[in-house]
C-alpha cells in the first residue's frame, strides 16, 4: 500500500516540473530576525589579548558572528567572548573554549547555546546569547549522604549509603556556599545572589566540617516527626532574639540528609562522573521574622517584552512582561527595578517598575511567600485589576502588582532586573551575601512577531537596547570600555556616543565591591574619561568608614589593605576620586564593603615545660584553616592568679590550622592562653612537665 502510494505521487509531481512557466523564487529579506538553539560545534576568537574581542560560533552547521563588545549570559554569571576562552580550564584555555564539539580534546559532554540575532545579507550576527551545558539539564531527589571532608553529596540513592545516587558538589571557587572548589569557574554559583537556597530564597550551603560556624547545623530546627529529623518549614527569630548556639538568620542554613533538592550543573569526571552544580534548591519553607532584617528574596523566572506598540495599540512590553520569585518575609511587598548602566562610567541607575504584594498562602492564596509580577495586570493598565480577573481596580490579589508603571515604561530594555524587599535593610552577612535584594539577568526577551502568517519578518530591534547600542561602561568596573556591538546586528548601527569624545572630564572610581578582611584592595580610576591628549591629575581620599592607609593616592590607581572586621556586621569604606584636567574637575565615589571575620575555634593540644632548660612548648589548632588572611595565634603565659607574664609570643603556622612555638628562658607557668586575631581563644594548664 505504501509503495504504491509513493509511485503514484512521483508520477503526479513530475509533469508539474516539466510543463509551464518556471517562476523565480522570491529573494529573502535583506535583514531578518533569527532565533537559534543548538549544540556548540565550533568557536573562534579574533584577538585573545582584548577582552572586548568578538569571533564566531558554529551552531547547527551555521556560522554566527559574535560581535566585539558582546557580553553573554552563563547560568550564573556574565562573560565577554574573550573571557569564555581565557577562563577555560586546561587543556583548552586560552585558545579553545572546551565547549565546542570540534575542540581537541573533545569535551566530556556537549554544550548548548541560544542566540537571538539578525541575518544581515548572508551573515548571521548575534545580538543576545546564553550558554549552558544543556538548558533542560537538571535533576531532583533526596540527599542521601553528605561528605563534609570533601563537600560531595549524594542525591537519589539509598539513605545513608555513600556509594549510591548521583555525586554532586557545589561549583563555588570562593567557598561561599561550602568548600572552595571549582572545575570550571565559568559555570559557578552566583556568590552575591544565592543560587543555593530554600524554595523561599533563604541561602543554604554544604558545611565545610561537622561544626562549620558559617553554615551551622543549629540553623536547622529538629522535628522528630519528620523522616529526616528536621523541620520542613520554620521561621527564624529576629536578630534581637538570637541566643548563642541558636538559629541565626544572619548565617546560612545547611543542606541535610533527607532534604528534597532540585539541582543543575555540568557533567564532570574525576575518574567517576559527577555534577558540578551552579544551583541547588531545597523543598523547604524557610522564613524570617515578620518585618525584621535580614530577610531574603529571589527571582525564579523573568520575561521581558521588547516589541514596542502592537497594531492594536497595546504596549507589548507590558502585556508580555512577567517576573516571579519568592521571599522569606511574606508580610512585606517587593519592588522591581530595571538596571540601567551609564555607558561611560558604568554607574547604575534603578528605574522603578512597580511594587508587588506577596502570596499569603492558603486559604486565600496559593503558595506562601511567592510573588508574581505581570505587566498586563497592573491596576490602571488594561483594565485587568490587580490580577483578580474582571474589570475593576478595587481588588488586589495577593502575589500580584499593587503599583506599577504606565504602559511602555518597561522600555528601553535592560539586561537585568533588580528586586528588593520594601523597607528592608541591605545587610552584608558574614557569608558575603547582601540580604533584602536580588539582581538577576533577564532570562528571555519577546521580540516583534509577524502580524499574520506569511507577512514579512520583523527585524529584532536591538537598536532600542541601550546596553547593546551604547554599551555598559568599564568592564568589571575598571577595565576597558564596553561599547556598541561591532559589527552591528541590524540594518544600520544607531548613533554611538563615544566616551570622552565631548569636552569635559568624567571621573570613574570603579564599581562598588565586597572584599574580605585583611585583603589587598585596588582602587582603579584609570577608566576615567575626557578629551584626547588631556593630562589629568588624580587624588583619592577616604570619606567614611574605618581608616585605611592609602598608597598611590595621587595616581589613577591607589591601593590599601582592608581592615580586620571581627563582628557579625560588615564595614563600608567610601573613597572619593577627584580628577582634574583641561581646567575642569570631576568626582566619583566608590564603596568597598569589608566582610567580617567570624571568631574561630582555638584548641590547645600541647603545653610542655622542661624544667632543666626553662623551655616552654605550646601547640594549638584553629578551625579557620583557609581564612584570608590566615589567623595569627599568640601565646600568653599566665600566673596562678591569671596575670599575664611578659609579652605575648607569636606562634609559627605549620600547615592549615596547626600552630606551634617554643620559648626558652621562662619560669614555669600555671597555665597559658592562646589567642587568635580572628577572635578565638583557649586556656590550658601544663599538659607535660619533665
């Protein structure tokens, strides 16, 4: 039956090919949009020495031009095209990405890219790009084992069996959510906007030891009725009610055996396959005390309409825009902002997008702590009420906008959305996270579409994207200026205002940063702009915060050592850069937030005194084995009454957290005290006399 049908079809088609006038195929549009998703087959880089350099990427057999000044999105960070090569692990970087099927050696797994761009003539030019291993790759399951010595945990196996289930470890080069470790820094967690958290957004991690002071087990209340022994939903007390050894909202909560988690990452191998995770979310309802700080918020989904006004006269930026997330404080609304960048200084301006209420959960709501912001459900826009359906604006359904901008205010398009809890303080926790806010890349842009099937394809309107048409300023706050995409992915490149081309001076002190106590810090003012050939005078000065000693204060780039902060509260140091040239003066301010050092745990392991030589030997350990800087331990010799005899003696650090010192010519003490400059201390009597 099938064979006969095929032969009949062939004999019917052939005369159509032979007879009549042959019509010429219509030429394709000179410029048209494309949306491409596929495996990375090849990748090239034009200039390895320029972080703004472009190149090409091959997807589905099609070569796509990656313009210079491209910044694209990885799962939890943004990179330039050159950085994709420069940061590639051995043996690929810096000449290969290690992500392309044509790379040598071939990567362990395939990697995927999504590109939105325009076809210009016969060239495909990218405008926006997202790279991951597989966009749908991820898994869920119960944690069945945690190895605190290595940071690996098992998911989906037999409970308490260390050899079953998927091996997973958090890809965290800075050690924010657990042990410092990364097989590929391009696919890491987001250290400032927690991608390891509860479903409500409370930050979580894998303890670095059984008694990790930054991720304490005391932050997981016990419930003997639960299968894992831990409560699945709880509320932290206010900071004022925190007691020593009790739950503390300023510290992370630990993942525990029995937690149900959803995780995503890349497939790696150390002889065995494992997942290096850039996100881990636990099915836990973790809340903070109503109206108190710190409180946490996160973004789960984001979609921005950028098509402008449709034929019906309705702003597509409003009707197609959607953001969703969760918060640990359902009693306070969240406010959404667009993140606009100055194309010369990189300075950030937040553009108000509106306020969204929080879902109160059953019986009147759906999911406690969840919020949903829809551009077409803003009171006064489109007659949709507050999301409750119907035609009035009198009812605001929990979890929907209660105040928003007029139609079209979502434009111009931005790369990121900034969400903050209304009225919350922005506190830097001891883990270096900023509470009360969350900054997230836009996951999807909705571009113009054909009005009817068969009508000409619209061109993707990248010229309305300021971060593509004008750039975003100095790379990383102190690097080269990221300007307009080149070549431009469209019909005609928009007018580009080059930094420093107009008369005047623009001081640029760099972007605000978070650093560790005792860390060397560079203040970079070399991104300041002005007329070509102008001779500049630079002057740095500190205007607030604990005093820091500046070196090179009269040069473009100054430096200082961050002070040691030993409280649970971070310290902010503000510096002003004054730039003079061409008879003009400009100033800019940068804030450096210094993370506090948590008091370490000191233990004295040996206090030996030799009476014949009057020689004292003391050995001790500290729990802070990887601090920056490393702890300094000192020995104090004490009398029977507790008085300090002589001056403290600095101990020698052997390896990790092990210290020792031998002091000659001292009288036999009653006891000693070992004190760490990270806050810990311990007493001990003589443990051996000979």
